């Protein structure tokens, strides 16, 4: 009876092992889909208005098996052509991501073998591979060889790990939170404020250090504020600087901030999620001076290393500090303790079982070698500078000369229309047009359009197209007003 039941269940359960024929069919169909997409990626609209995802809603998960072709069609209509086309070189808004093809193959290989990268014991090779990448990142930013890191899902979680480590290393227990002080600028990425809340530091004093005309933290003001807080018997324990802000790409004075952090024994975190990769460009290196003095640095390989979404990195000098927050041993893990000289990812982040994300980073870097990465990053900087010159020829006002590959600009119309309204409309018209995608920011009540160049598919022809689209839409709007 029991054996019969088992056999009955087994018959159906075995359907979960794809047959060789199924695997071939599915592989071919997916490859065809990918080839077709990549062939057309820059011709597709850079933004698709929401189509309601009707297909998805009409075909929920059910008892019925569906065919790959049918499902790929659902994905194409409802996912791939809906919203921002983030793989396109025409994506010049926010911080564009990447989508290097070998990222997908790395994911495939990680998933096919279901490799376990959380613990050294489970897969020494996977852990070594990830740690090797992390040590390489540490070396890039000038951290000592004793430094370590963790590959996260993105910059937000990387910042969160840093902030929880800072909290625990500086002994900010719940009783002390209301006396503790954190310093940042209003230009930090909002995930920093979120991380502060998640870390239970919402009741800490958050000091927004004034910024200078370049949108960089004013280090002298920081020093004054920390001194005043000390005097008031508060506990300054954390300063967060940005190496490449999201709004304008500005770098805070990293070295000067390091002096202050050191003097007052504060944890020094640098968010280099956007800017960090540019250390690969020789001529940019000096901009990052002082980064090596941080306690922790966030990088985001799914930005400046052009990977597909899902890979960030947190690097830290003092591994023990991160252990304070994340190291834990459970009885059922007793077989997994190891005497290895490698750190396990599970001891350095909240994750236990995790995606083996190292492979999606390792494979593209190894397949292409570093040379094209350096060239692409340099190209992005040069393209931004080119745009900076050319947009002024179209009568635009510009923000400061770009440090990296993000800049801001706005048109002051001659037709009497309010400049903020005009530029907002302009961005909307460009989005609807779909040839390029731009985003905007507001600084001190002034609406600015942003250009963010970071897709590996963005080249000179893209920027020329962008300029042409802008010119065309400005003419239309000027006539309207
Ligand atoms: C993108 C970004 C983040 C957030 O990273 P995610 O990968 O989106 O989670 C944090 N800080 C800066 C400066 C960023 O550019």
C-alpha cells in the first residue's frame, strides 16, 4: 500500500527532471529569445508605457503545464516590453545598469549545478572564487590584504551591512541610540536613510552636513558639527560619504572626511555604488584619494562593471566588526564549521543560502579581460564631457563640470513658460518619444534634467541621437508656449 503510493507519486514527481529533449528545446527557445532581444535592443523603445500585464494575470501558476514558447511570449509582451528598457544603450536616466551577456551564462552555470556559495564547507571553490573577486575589489580601492567583503544583491544591502557593522562595532546598543549621531549629506542615496531605519537607528541624531557649490560634503562644517555634538555629550559614531552621488555624480572630499572620522574615532563608510568602478580608469584614480582610509566601502558591480542586476559588494577593513553582527552558529550547522583560512559569506551578511553570484561577475571579467572594462568606463566619462559641451550649444544651462559620467542641465525657455514646468514636460515628451530615456532631479527647488552614462551599450552615436531628440522636443515645446 505504502509502496504503491510512493510509486504513484514518484511517477509524477519525476516530471521535475527535464528530459534531454526538453532541455534542448528549452535551451534553443531561450537562446533564440535572447538573440532576438539583443539584436534589437537599441531599436526597441527605451520606455514602454505600462500595458497592465494582462497576459500574466490571465495565466497564473496552475496545475497545467505550459510550453516554453507560450511562456516566452508572455515574458516578451508583459515584462520585456513594459517600463524602462534597462539593457538598452539609450537608457541614460537614473544610474543605468548593464546586462553583459556572460552575466546570464554565469547565472545559468550557478543554477544548473545549484552551487552553494554560503559556506566554505559546502563548496570551497565557490567561496574561494567569490573571495578572490572581493579581494580584487579591495585591492582596487587600496584596502589592505587583511580586508574582506561580501557580494550582496545590490548597493542597498551593502550599505545596510555596513551600517549594522558600524552600529555594533561602536557599541550603539538600543539604550544609546538616542545619544548617537550619524553624519551624511542630503545627497546620499536614500537607501542609506532606509538602512539607518532598518538598523534600529531611526532615533539617532541624523546630521545633514551642508554641501558646497559642487554638491560635495563641506568637511569643515562636518568637523564643526562633530565637535559641537561631542561637547553636547552626544556620541558621534558614523559618517557616510559618497564617491559619486546619484543626483550629480559628485565625490565628497574623501580624504578630509577620513581625517575627521579618524580624529573622532567614527566609523567611516563610503558609498561608491555608482562611482567605485571608475577606479579602474587610471586618470580618475586621484579623485578617489582617501577611499582607502574608510572602514567600509560599497561597490555595485551591476552598475559600473555592467553586470545584469543582482550584484553589489560591501568591502570592509575590519572583518571582526562584521562578525559581531553576522556571525552565528547553530547546532544543526555543526558539520559545517571549518578550519579554513577563507571567510564564508554566511558569516558576513544576513544570508545563509544564497545565489552563487560570484560566477556572474567572474565569468564576464575573465572572458573579456579588464581592458574593455577600463576603456568602456573611460568612454562613459568622455561621452558625458562631450554632452556637457554640446548641450550648451543648444542653449541649455548646465550644472558643474561632471566628475564622472552624470551631469545635470536645464533649459530656460524664451516663451515665458516656467523653467521647472518646461523641463519637466521636456523629460515627459522624451520618455513618450522612446528613442532615449532621461531622468531628472530637483535641487533646492530647481528642476534639473540628468544625463547618466553608464550602459556598456551607450556610445557616441547614442549621445548624438540624444542631443538631436532634445533639440527636436525643445523646438516643439517652445512653439507650444
Ligand atoms: C544605486 C545606488 C545605490 C543603491 O544600490 P542598489 O544596487 O540599487 O540597491 C546606493 N548608493 C548609490 C550611490 C547608488 O548609485
